[in-house]
C-alpha cells in the first residue's frame, strides 16, 4: 500500500521530470547538460534514476570541524544540534521598540553564542548590520565569527566572489587550502527561489562549496498560498522538488558532498503577507519533511524556537517552547533559529535569546528525565517510610533535592506578590544576560594567523579600524 511519503516522493519525481526547476546559472547548466541531465534553456529536469543515484552518494551524517577539536559537531540522524538566529535586520529593545541591527549587535551576539554550551554553531547572519552593508558584509561577518568563536561556523549565501573570499579566509584560519578542504568546516545555508527556481546567488554559493568541499544546508522556504500551493501536502511536494534539484546539482559537482535536507514551510498570513509560524499546518509540513529526510537517509533541519510575536511576551514564550519541542520530538539533526527570534524571523531580541536558552535547558531536561537508574525506583525508601510517613528528612530526598527539580534561573522563586512578578522576571532576565556576557572568553588565535587574516581583509578593502574593533571586542571583559 502506498504511503503518504511514497506519494509525495513520486509526485516530486514527476514534477522534476516534467516541469523541472529553473536554474539561473549558465555554468552549472552547462555542467549538468554535459553530465546527461535534460537541460532546456534554463530549465533542468532530472529522472528518478538520476535523483536516486545522487541520493546514494550523500552521507547520512557528517562531522563539522571546529577550530577547537573538542567542539566538533556531528550532524545526522537525531543529533539535535542547535544554532542561533539567522537573518534578522531588526533588534527589539527591552522597552519593546524596534531599531535596525548594527555591527555592535553582531559582535555581541557572536560572543553570547560562543559563551553558551547550548548552541553548537556560530556565525552566519546572526543579524544583518545596517552599518556593515555592501559587498564586504558577508566577509566581515564571517571574520567576526572566526575570531570571536572557535565553534563550527555557518556560512553565508552570496555571490561567487564573496563566497570565495570566505573560503580563502577560512583556508588561512585552518592552515591552508588543503587542510581546509579535507573536512567540512563551514555549513552554508542556501535558499531556493520558490516556486521551482534556484537563483544565481544560491547556485554560486553551491558551486563554490562544491569546489571547497564545504557542507550545504539547502532550504526551500515556502509560504502556503503565496509561493507554494495552499495545501500542506502540495507545498511539501513543491519544496521537496526544489530541494532535490539543488541537491542533485551539488552531487553532480562534488559527489558525496554533505547536504542537510532543509525544507521549511508555513502558511502565508493573508492579512499581513507574512508567515504564520505558529500554524498547526506548519507542524504537519515539518512531520512530512522529517519523514522524507529519513527516507532519503539525509540529515534534517528543524526550525528552532521561533514565534510570530513581535516582542517578548507570553506568546513569544509558549510559541518558542512549542516549536522547539516539536523539533525535539521528531527526527531533527540541526535546528537553526534556536535562540533570539521574534516576529517571524524578522527581529532579534537579546532578552528572548536568554528565554530561549532557558527553554532549551527545559527541553533537554525533559528528555533526560525519561532515562532511569536503579536508585530512581526507591522501593526500599517507600517501604521504610510506610503508610502515612514523610520523605522530607530522608537521606534519599536530601541527596536528590537539588537535581530533580528544575532550578530556573529566570522565574521568580515566589509569586506571593503578583505586582512585583513581572519586574522580578525582567530583572532576572537582565541578570542572566549580563552573566552570560561576563562568561565570554576570547579563543585566542596564533599571532601569525591573525596577522595573515588581517592582511587578507585589508587587501579586500576592509578598513583596519573595523578589524581593530573586532579584536578589541574579543578581548573586552
């Protein structure tokens, strides 16, 4: 009997073979045509045999190498690797005003991400700084992440020249091009252009990643009723077709290149034109996408802790918890946007970042709570206490009373005075944020490596004053 995943796969293959996907890159089109792919103008059509052959090449899991080997990250299966917010151009302030993100925000977030053990990757577009725009912005953001953190890094989709610069800078950091290309060090997030297109920038990034053997996270981010069909299943079929087309192009260029299955989708809110991230239909989409990733034996992307709320609020809390918990309850290898997201990806909040870290701790703790040891069964303690007894003074209680309850660092200890509750909660969030910032320790680079990186940045046209600002930020207490 054909399952829903069978039907989606079959429909995706039919769509790829008949309609095809438009590629906006003549060089890749020529390469695919030379490899036997059906290319008509800028339309690419893959056969099922070609798709399945490409799927057999890609690894089911891979290790993303860090500057510090102890921070290497394995991505695949149900690895549940978490990464920070990506792409917001706005910052929501503690008094709930919005402003444009700045380079100072990017520096601060990179240090916060480095300081918490709950997030395994750093870099990417943590926010889009308005004062670091232009053709060098991606290179500047990657330079900041390389200096301020020794975790594995998320790369940034851009034009070919810009992506190649990031790879050249990474080669300096990791001891030369041969060492850099020996293992995936960066994970580049690229987006398709729905419906059924992959634009020039995404394909340029894909091409350079294939040349440098760096991992890809391919994400069709469809909006039901806007850039994809209004129905969930129809949107999954289209997104899967877009993913498979870009995925096959990557495998044709570099067989065995690590790729994360990144299909995301949510209904368009017809009142605003934005996404409705909290819609139940989005979670159905995620279930089907996770099933396809498992079927294809590929690492899978989750959406993280996200919310439609425009400010820190009850809504931002329950939606972030719900979305992250859904990632944890299904097969999820990597979740982007795990901390700090507001307003459907468009805004970042430092206060929400702290709240989301607390949510991550709670979710992790809930998973650990389902693992039991012999001491948990306490039959002798129950027998010794007997009917009508008490456990407060038992040695067993004293031994575990500090670990079994969840010691929240944010929630006020008492709610006896409701008038002071919000004020105390806000104060606790501020203290937690300050404490995390104080925990930052600069992961020093050898002087000769830093000098070569700085020389490269200056040669590309980056002002020395900006580089000095980044180094100063790293050493600032």
